[in-house]
C-alpha cells in the first residue's frame, strides 16, 4: 500500500454502468430522451416529490431555480460563506445581490440566526446547502417564510427528522459531478412539488423549439449521462451504507486524539451520508499536514476551496468568524465506497503519525 496513491475522492463505476452507456450508444439516441425521463421519474420517487427536471450541472439547476422564483437584478439571495462558489455564480448570473452569512462551526452549515438577521424586504430566496452530507437546520430557516432552495449536491440520501433531504424546500437541487454521491460525469437535477416552477424550468433548459422567443439556455442532460444516473441511483443506498461503515471506522480510530476535533451530530435530528469525512485541527498547520499526507501518497482536501466572503473580499471580522475558522482548521480525509477498511487504517496511521510529529 506504500506505493499506492489513495485518492481523496473517486467515482464508483463498474460493469453495470458500462453496459448501460453502451446500450445508449447502440440505440443512436444519445441526447435527451427516454433515459433522462426515467432518471427524472426515479429521482422524484427517491426524494418523494412530484416533479424532477434533469439538467447538465448543479450550477444550471441553481440558476434555473432562481429564475423560477422570479429572482431579478437587485433582489437579495441569502447564502452561506463556507460553501461551493457555484452558489455565488448562480446569484450573480442574474445580477442579484448575494447576501453572504456565516455558518455554524460544528457542522459547517448555514446559521439560522445569521439568516434571520439578514432578511430584508428585498430577500427573494435562501439557498441552504447540506454540507458534506450533514443536514442543515431546516425547521428554523423554513419558518422564516422566505422561499428555500435546498442544495443537496453533497447530501442526497441524507435524512432530517426522518424525511429525505430535498423534500423540505420549495425547490431542491442536486449535482451529479464525478466526485458526488452518485455521478453522471456532469449533471444536475431540480426537484419540486410546484407544477408552475417545474413548467418554467422545463421550458428554460432548452433554448430551441419554441414558438415564442425569450432568453433560454442549453442546459439539457444527455441520455448517456442519464444512463449512468439510473444505474448509480439503484446503487445509492449501498454507496451510503459503505460510506457510513468507513466513517464509523475513522471515528473509532481517531476519537480521543488531543487537538483533533471530529464532526458531531444528533442522530435523533439527522442521518448523514458522509460525503466527506471532516476533521478540524485548530492547533496545527493544516496546509502543511495536507502537503505531508500527499508526500505519503494520501490525497486530502480542504472541504471548501475558498469561503465566499474571501472571494468577494468582504471583511471577516465579526461577520464570518466560523467560516474563517473552518477554512483554517478543516482537513477532509479520503472517503468513498471503493475505499477499503485497510486503506482507512493506513490513512489514520499516517495521519496520526504526522500529527504526533508536529506536536
């Protein structure tokens, strides 16, 4: 194992996916068609909602969702700082005003108190990511009465108070990028119970074939991508079970080490899916630890590449304390279904060895 590079993330692909894609190629129907329709049907059933509309990325899903909520130039959209910059891009596509708020230190999810504090008469939507497979505090945010877009890009299959994530907001969006819980290579999905929203999104994802002109987009998913998605969705619960087993092993091996903080959650409130295994190292140089792990053939991540307040050059003092702490302290250890228990033991051994050497 010393000569093997352990990836930070890796898609779980096999013979089933190969056969499904080959069938699409042989059929000659490779653009949006029946496989996309089947994937939409299966996703709606999985989440427990009426409508699912497939698109070509999670960012496209966010963009069309904001349009469907009638977000326009000058409107305000609340979103967390400690998240993927795709959320920021979707807001800025519409020349809307992103209101960046802090997150909770424990989970990295958007802070309901900060959301409430930043609502104004111009607030049109709140984007709520379920970060790293851990569910956000939905009850408090939904009770504020502002339309919520659940960003389930890293949390498909997670549950909040017994219900599937994606079944709470007015709209929920999903990403199927190569590193996600299930993959179509590139791809996304918008899911909603609102028929009017679904109709708007379906119309806008295809720029041509309409009798009346308006600005529309080329956001369709291909049948090749959907063929992957249909197979992956059938295996998703097995993927989640495997991630959970590995997360339990990580927790057992890392618990109790001084200066190392693991994610904690209330199992009565949520059932996470462990898209990432997050560790906080408040007393260490995390960038150096990541570098040294890479030197040992183990690739670790940052969880979030750069908080949004930094990208926008917003002052961090007082406003983004938790986002700043997480950006400094978090290291993301490898976790994915193809990882073995032996690999997890190896990662922990090398990781704890480096920490001991740095003390």
